[in-house]
C-alpha cells in the first residue's frame, strides 16, 4: 500500500492569475448585461435611444424651452411676436383655468365648490391610509353624509319638510300609481276577450290602492298639519328623529341592549341637525346654481364620485342576486348585468338623455346632469357587480358554513361574515373600476355636459386664443391632469393589493 | 335478521320547493312573487308614462319610420347611399362603418399590442422600460381624450393638400385626410378571387390530412410547399391566364387638391389610430401576462427533449400562453368595437353617430332607435361571449379537467 508510483510531474509554479471577470454589478455592469450584451441588443438599444431622442426632446422643448409663459391674448403666442418657434402657450391655460375647473359656475359662489373639494379630500385621505383608525365612521361620513352635504353645497336650495313629509309624499305617489294601474286594467277589460278577469284584477288592485290610502292616512294627515305649522322642517325633523330612534331602540333589543342603537341614532340626528342649522337648509339654503352652469373638473369629479358611490349598493345587490338560488332574482340579476355590460357607455348615456325623460311622469323634469348620473350609475353598477362577485367567490365556503352552523340567518351571514371579507378582497378591483369610470366621465361631453374634456374643447373655439399650438397646449394640460389622477389611483391600488397579499409573500 | 333498506322519503314537495324558491324554500317563493310584483309595477309605470309622454309630444311610435327618406348625407359609406335613401339603409351604412373601423382597429391593435408586449418582455432594459411607459401613458388617459387629441390637434396641424406629407409618392397625408391609391377591378378579379378561395380551402384540407397522418400513423408530412403552391400558385396561374385582377389609380396633385385615388376621411384616420393604440396597450398587458404565465420549466423541458428554441416556443410555450391570452384578448376586441361608438365625438359616421345621433334628432323616435342600437351591440357581445364560453369549455375538456 505504501509503494505508490512516484509522481512524474509536480507543478512547481502557481497557476497564472486569470483576468478578473467582467463586472456584472454597478452601473457599468448593468449597461453591459442589460443593454449591450449582444449585437442584436446593441441595435435595439440604439433604436430605443433614437426613439427617446425624437419623442422626449421635442416634448420638453414644447412644454418648457419654447413655451410662452406670460401674455394677455393670442398675439403673445404667435411666432412673429415671440421671435422664435413657439411651443406651449401657457397664458391660454391661465386664462381658461377657471373655466376648466368650474365651468360657468358663478364667480361669487366658487368658494362652495372649493369647500366641497376640501371636505371631500379631508374625508377621503384618512379613508385611504390603512393605518388610521375609525374606518367605519369615516366611510359612513364619506359615503352617506358627504354626498348629501355636497349636493346642497353645490346645487344650493333647501327643503320644506323632512322624513315624515317625504315618506308621506312617496307613499302617496305609490298609492296613486297603483290605483292608476288598476283603473287602466278596468278600462282595458271593456275591450278585451278576457274582460271579466281583467276587470276583477283591476278592481282588486284599485282596492289595494284604497287600502294603502287608508293605511297612510295618519301620515298624510300629520304632513298636512306639519306643513301648516310655523316651523315645518324642525317639527318634522324632531318627529322623524323620535320615530326612527324609537324603532331602532326596539329593534336593537329594547331596554336590555337597545341603548347603543338609541345613542347612535340620536348622535346621527344631532349631526344632521347641526348641518341643517349650519347650512340654513330650513331657510332655503344657498342660492341655487343650475347644473347647466357646472363644468370642468367639477363635473368630472361629481360624476366619477357619484357614480362610484351609487354603483356600490347596486353592485352588491346584483352580485348577491346573481349568486342567489332563487330563480327569478338570479335571472333578473344576470340579465341586468349582461345587458349593461354588453352595450357601450355612450349608448347608455343616449338612453339616459333621450329615453329616460319619456319614462317618468310628465310633471317631473329630470335634470341633465342627473340623467347622465343615472346612466353612469347603472352602467358602473353592472361592472361593479362582477368585481364584487369575484370577491364573494374568493371567500372560502367554510366561512358561510361556519356562520350557518352558529345559527346566523342568511342576512347576518352575508352582512357580518361574507361581505366584509369579500369587500376587502376587491378593494383593488373597485379602485380599478373607479379609474375606468373616471376616464369614462369624459364621454358626458358628448351629451352636452361640459366636463374637463368638454370645457377644453369649448375653450378651443375662443377666437382670442386661436394659435397653432393652442390645441396641443390644452391637451397637454388636460392630459397631465387626467394622468396624475389615474396613475395615482392605480399606484394606490397596487399598494393596497400588496398589503392585502402581505401574508402570501415569501 | 336482515334490515330492509329504508325507502328514501318522497321528495316531490322538496324538489318543488327547491325549483320554485331555491335554497330559501317557500320564503324564496314569496320573495320572488313580491319581486315580480315590483317589476310589473315598474314596467307598468314606464309603459304608461312613455305612452302619455309620446302622446303629449306628438311623437309617432313603431318602426314605420325605417321606410321614410332620411334626407341627410353621410360622409363615408361602403354601400351606395344618397340622401333620398331610407332610414333602414342609414342603419346599415352606420353598422358597416362601425364594423370596418373595428376590424381595421383590431388588426392594428393586435400588431402594436404584440410588438409592445415583446418590448416589455425584452431583456433589453431600455426597451422594456419604453414599453412600460407606453402602456402606462396610454392606459391612464381617457380614450375620448386620445381620439380628440389625434383629431383636433395632430390631424388639424397637418399641412394643406399642396404641402402633403408624401409616403413613396403614393400615399399622401394632409389635413383633409389620407389619400391612398384606389384599386380598380379588372376582368381578372373574379377568377383570381375564386382561385384564392379554392387554394385556401385546399390548403386547409391538406393540413387536416397531414395532422391525421401524424396522429394516426406517425407519418410526418412536410406541407408548406403544398400550401405555398395552393395559396400563392393557384391565384398566380389565374392571373397569368385572365390578366391582372386589379390596377391602382395613383393620386396626383392637381391644383389645390388631389385627383384620382381614394380619400380616407380624417375622422376615420383619427379614430383608427386612437382605437388601435389605446387597445394595444391593454393587449400588450394581456400578451405579457400570458407568456409569463407559462412556467419556466416548460421551456427547459422542451430544450432537454432536444427541441430547438423556435420549436419549443411554437409547440410548447405559445399554445399554453394562448390558452391564457385568447379569452381576455377577445374581450379587448369586443371593447374596441364598443369603444368605436366614441366616433360620435368627432363625427365619424358610425352606427351611434348617424343612427342614434342624427336619426334620433330628425325623427324624435328615441325609444325605437336607441333600442335598435343597443340591440346591435348587445347581439355582438352576447355572440362573442357565447363563442368564448364554447372555447373555454373545449380548452377545459382538452386539458381533462
């Protein structure tokens, strides 16, 4: 074992040092590996650089270097006056800024718009920061209180009654409609083959209408008494507060557990009273501003925010309806969703503008902005339903099963167990819908509403500012505005998504 | 002692309950009845109000107006149209214009979308960043904004016809649109088209035969020479026998305008450019997600089997990526078609613009016209989604799940 063959060769000197490997880190390494690692890639890099050169340089020249910054009218932005090639004509934006922001909203009343924007921002920002507390209260304020306050701030006006009067009015309308339908059936029965049957049905419906009339008689009587009094709004308000609080107290469990509900209701009513007092809604409120005068970013934001707020309940109801096992409700939900998702938004807006006024009684006039809002809400609601359905499907079955094992009813299972989890899952989806809704609001400029894009387009026709670069300047400004909103929201949605999936990250 | 199996209880009542009220049983039935009553009431309200309103506003109802003369001109139509034609023809003119802008838009959107997706996937950092910027910039701006930008800013800033931008002296771009050579059909056109159709059909047959041979007998037939011969050769022979199928009339600048050639209206150009670049950004994301969804191991397994990179891509990666890509891609095509209705913003005579716009303001019959317009789009999207669900079903079946 020891007589190993003598080694014939033993290397005496060290192996020469190899050259250091090509750096793959740092800036140079990055350039080598990601930009210039093969002939093909070198070519692509050169092409990309050329593309950047021909896009970025003219863009910067246009917006900054060659731009005109001050001036009174179009002459400042003409090449002859400026003495060089003229880029963006920023004085034009300065002159039109108020139109692009507020439309023709009266100058003296614009503080109301600013106040609304401020209020919205103050309520929205804490809602978006996940770490801040009191999300329930905050979202309640933003989704319920803010729209009402914003409505009276922006439009102005007040009301003559409160809960009791409104309920009485609505129920009376309902009763009239039912009686009308019954009467129509009775009239039809005289010419129809199945006349007696129709007559019977019509009389039955008329009878139901009559019963409703008796049932609501105390309410209408109360309303008439209230309206005759000196302080209709406040008495009505107090009555409503007492009735609603009492009902909530009883529903909440009476003396044993109802105190919480009672306190909550009383605090809410106190808040409402403060708002009514502060804005003087009982005395007619602010001066009315016709929605035809609204415009610019104001209309864009109003439509986008109303659309998203209104589409949430529609979407939740439709999504639950589509998952329901009750045949008629499921079929209705599917039809409704697929119908609105199958048609372009512009036809929906045409529908809302031209057809909707025909569908309401002739003594109602539906405001132009409101029509567009209804169309947008229905359209977005259908899309929202699909987003929320995705969230509902993502909640594990065991959650609902565990809830029913605990003896919770369907309503409690849905509202306490399933929906909260589902809504958490779909926050990025909701933000995504909001982005597309925000972009889609530009379509209302086609049905004669002046949103940001519509105001921009209208401002092009001002002869005081027609220069070769006016259109480009306007589009640059509006583009930056749209991009800032949409890009910011999409980044936010990414952030939330990452936070929600934090436990899955490895 | 034997225990006789217990008879299952009679379940008619239970089944009936399930069928009528779902899981909620009789409560569900009651809810349905109440819901039906509410729906009936709303329907009654709508019909009664509409009837009363139409009567007070003296608007006719029914589809009789479709036979009346429209009496307005349309700036672009594929079928012959004069202002003494009927509304029914206006409907078709608009529909065809919608379809043509959609098809051309889809064509360009697909090409741009795939190119941008490849850019984003490229190992070249700069190129992938440029792709990313394109997608972000386009997706975060409203489509109508982009359409108006192309129409009011870019196309309006183009020079007058005399200073047209000329591309190979055959295409001319100016502020009145794009002037292209007009194809003029010659007697050889019909045989040419017939031969082309026969060639394509025969090529499909050959492909089918070759696949059968491959799957049943393991015989590999190289088909591309036959396919080339059938699709290119047959029409060439027809051309040699019957003469050229068509000639092109090249536009010439005469005085202040162009003579000859066909003018593509600027609205069409703006709409096509905006629609295709906008949809391309979405398509790029879909394609990118689809290709990234194929596991890296698939590519490695392919090369370990000795397949070349191209074959691996063609046979292994792309088919699996397509499975992910196709459904959302069709959805984007559908979106493009629906978005083409924004044509009304710049006055391109599409279905919404001429029919739901001009025709409504002339006849006032909003209910019928808007219902017809919505119906067309609804039909398109329902057909597409039906085809897509068949496709999904087939994919699932072929995967054996």
